[in-house]
């Protein structure tokens, strides 16, 4: 194997840490950068065989994506790795105007020019499945087709009203899209390869893979390893890409899984910044408050309004410092679930101010990052948690973080990480950056306890 197996750009920070966890536990030492890495940054982490760039393109317009992704993909191509992965959320939430996955594929292919683009969206460990091209996602013990999912079908920015990923993606790119379904994946390897070649002969440019379980991951991993031999192969999808590759390479005896490191010690207090409206996050907020955490609502409508934003930030910081001063852990939140009236109030305020949809989440997340940075700098706390993809990206930038490494696994796709920051007060900070739907109800308390149940 080449020294550098894979590089990736993640369309949000939580998804990027998910990939880092999948690779690290799979036996591929990985570092995650917050910006395209310099040669000096790469030299600092010379022992890593994979690296990522944690981006925020999921919240961007196509024009913003051009400015963000062209230099990022160009840098990834320059550095060189066998695979270059554009990492998207396993719920594929996107639209032609916000976080367009099709537009990202257009940009990446123009730079990397792979023979075709494998698209691997499912990640069974995260309860994400693709069946005959349709995406399903689990919540607790229930599994929903994505257009009937209690969160994603009602996402405040990019609601998923179509579960057929080919139909959804066709609204975002003119490239032709084919499918390798469950029946094709069950074929012998030679027949599966013939199916792929037949699709390519038909002019298919993007090939979507069904995935339900480990056997499918191994089959897809073999296809990636054997049928995508060119250096700089462009691949798109969730952390299912990494789970597929590492599953196959382990099976082939080319990788040894990592032994997880010892859990970090329990700390007395943590601060949580929750920017997600997912029901899972709402349950985690409720569990934390019931356990004695101070619950502090940040005023989302005010934070996106320049007239009131400064006062809203000061109020949130002061309330958090008061609670921490009396010994409590703190959870700050913008909403408690998809039915929280604050969501509609924030959208109404945005329309009144003429703020485009894709900027609403950016403004709120940026303000939440500033609030958390103030709290940590004032108190010297060394462990924090952030819930929500867009929120995590802006929080990390507010903390001056330039790189992350996995410290310990906590919940699938949501590890506790160690931050490398250009700001001394934040360097070495232990931070969890989790997607809104990741983790059990006691996840915030698990973070305080260093990953322990």
C-alpha cells in the first residue's frame, strides 16, 4: 500500500470526526485539519496515513462552495493519496441551493477527473441503509425511509422530501447516475465487476451502491480497492466509504484494527453547546438538565439580528459563567427538538431581515462559537461538547483549532477528540463534536466521564 491511503474534505465538522474515528479504529492513523494543511502541518503529523479537512460546505450556496471547494480539492490533489473523498452526511440532506452534493461532485470531478465517481452513502454502524437506491435511517429501534424520517423530512434548511438518492441528486447535477443494488452486490466478484463495467459503458458517471450490512461493505471495499486503481480516485459518500475500505483491507490482511486507548479521566464540569434541533439532541438536553446541568437557552432570533446579537451573546455568557461558578455543568441550546417555536421565530426574523436561508444557520453557529470561546477562555475548562454539524464547524474555528485527533470513542460517529489550537488557551482541549442524531440520551454525561457509560 502507498503511505498515504486517503484524504478527504468533510462537508461539516461532525461528519469529518466520524470519518476520523472510522479510519483510526480501522487501523489507519488519521488527523483532521480545519483548513487545507500546509506542508508544515503535514510534517507535524507525519505518522498519519490519512488526513481530512473539516469544512462547512453543507451550509453553503453553490457560489460559496466554488470559493471553498476549488482550493480544497486542488490542495488534496497536490498532496496526493490513493483516494480523495468528499464526505457528506449519511442523511444526504442537501438541495440545489444549500450544500449541493451534486455541485460538489461537479467541482471535484473537474479537478480529479476519475473514470467514474463511486457514491457510498449508507453506514450501517450509524443505522443508515440504502436499499434499491432509497435511503433509510434509524432512530432508536425504528427505521424510517428518509422522506418519512421524523427529523430529516422536517429539517429547517434542507428537508428531505425524496428518499430515492438518484432522483434527489439529479436535481443538483446533470451527470448520469447508476445503481449497484443489493442483488448485484450478492453476485460473485467477477459478475459484480461486469455490472460496474456495463454501467460505465452506458455512460454512467456516478455509481451509487446499496448497503445494508458488513458483507456489502466488504464487497464495496473490494471494488474501491481493485477497480479504482488510479491515484487520486475521487469518491463521494458518508463514512461508509471508510468502513467499506477498512472492512475489505482487514479481510485481506492489509490492516490491523487499532486497540482503543484508555478512557480519559472524569472531569468535574463540562459545557455543552447544542445547535441541533434533532429529537436525539433534545432528549440529551433533557437528560442533562434532569441530571443537574444548568439549561440555558440562547436567543436564536436575536443572535442572527445585528441589532440584538451582542446583547444576546453577553446574556448567554453571563448565565453560563454564573452556573459554572456554583459548580454546575452547563448545556446551552438554541432549540429543543424540531417542534420548538424558536425555529419558526428565527425563520420569521430572518425573512424580515432579508437573510437568505443558507446564511441563517451560519450566523447562529458563528455566534454560538463566539459564546463558547468566551466561556472556555474565562474559566479554563478543558472538556467541552458541541452538538450539531454546522455549529461544530463554526465553534472549532472560533477556538482557533487547526487540527483534531481522536482521543477515545464514545458513540458511533461521535468520538471525544484532542484539539490542536493556535490559541494557547484552547490547545489540548478535549472536545466532542457530534451530529445532532448521534449518541444515547446520556451522551453529554458520558463526555464528562471520559466516554464511560
